[in-house]
C-alpha cells in the first residue's frame, strides 16, 4: 500500500493535531473506529497518539530528534503468532529477527534527541527441538502456534538461544551505547512443567543511549534503603515486579510499574515518548499518568483497538 502523508493525529493531548506528518497504512480516525478516536480526543488526560502500521515504515516520516526516549517490548522470536503477515518475531531464523530489529531501532535512533535513551524489554526462548507447532496451553492460551522456527545454526535441541544478548550486542555494534542490563524478576512468574532446569522467572531490560552523555533522572526512580539512616538509594539493576494481566486478547502485557520506572528516568514532564510496538498500550497509559506525550505504533488493528479502550479507561 502506498504511504500517504496526513497532518492530523489519531489522538492528541489537547484535541489538536499531530506536529509531525506521518505515513499511515490505516488510521483509527477513519472508518468504524471513529467514535473511539473522537472520545479519546475529548479525554481530558489523554496525551497519546496511536498509529496503526508497520513501525519499520512509519518511523521514516518522523523528523530527527523528535522523541526524548523510546520505551518498548518487541515481539519475542518464535514465541507468539500474532496472525499478521510480515510480523517481527516470525522470521525463519533468529539472525533475521535480530537484523529486523537492528534496522528498526537504527531508524528509531535517528528520531531520538541527542541525549535520548532506549529502554528495551526482551525475553529469551529455547530451541524448538525440531517441533513444527505448539498445542494450546490452558494456563497460557497465547502459547498455541501453528509454526515453530527451526533450531538456529550452531545450536542443539533444548539450548537456550540467548536472544536478549544477541540483540544487545548487535545494537551496540550498530552504534548504540549499551549502558546497563536490568533483570526484571517476576515473583508471580508463570509456572513451568520442566524438571531438568529451574523455572525461568526473569526477563531483561536494556538501557541504551544515543550519545555518551544523555538524560537520566536517577532521583525519579530511587529505591528504599535498608539502612534506616538513609532515605533512599540509587536504583539497583534487579527489579522485582509482578506481571500484570489485562483482560483482553493481547498475549503479553508488560506491567505499568515496570514502564513507570523507564519513563520516569528517561524523560521529563511534557517530553515525547515513542513505543514502536504499542500492543495493548501500557506505555501510553503510563505516559498519561506521568504527564508525558506518547506516540504508539501498532501493526495489528485489534491490539490498537484494545489500546484505545485502555486509554479511555485510564488503566
């Protein structure tokens, strides 16, 4: 579909128009979703715009330096089938998946302020062991898939692939400053039936910066100190945060408490935040809570509808 350039935004903070022309494959101001969009424009606390399209194309139309930070969680490789042609995460090889994300975040870096940051949540996965599909799991219905990628070259059946670090090093090689890894520990993690390894209860968050010197508000995310003589201490790199289910069709909703830390440390009130994998809209909900402006890009229209609903409800 050829891209068109439109001056209006889908949702804006004060009911006005987006400041940047953006190429869109489909925009929720049109057709059957217009009533939702109208409600959001009138919503007094909404500061979020949603664009339905492929972020690999949509990002090209944003000007350089437009955003202060990026907070996002891309689809994990080979773990979910979102039913969209060309979806990231469904590549035939893990190398192709990494390449897709490196290209996307290369363009996202162009849209960042020189002192901007990228907060990237990413999980790992195991080789499929030659299996070509995965059955429905009653505890986790999103696990069902009618395809499974082949075992990557050089790995064996049952190997942990190491996707987060493969991606982190690839982004570092592409020019990002890799500043720290953060362990998101999930106290209420999904149980596993495995008996030959520990149950995985963590994912990674990587903090990248565009430049050597960058904006980072350490005071905004201080944590409680164990020493009673201290009021607080610098935030550590293990974050104990429960998962947060949302009643809807989206398979993977990262919790607001996780996003709050990233947005608070990476931006100021009134700054622009980008989420190129908007999903169910958690980043937008948090930006509304914290007084940031947000643009979310989502490939799947059904998930954009879910995000609109969440923004209306404010949760």
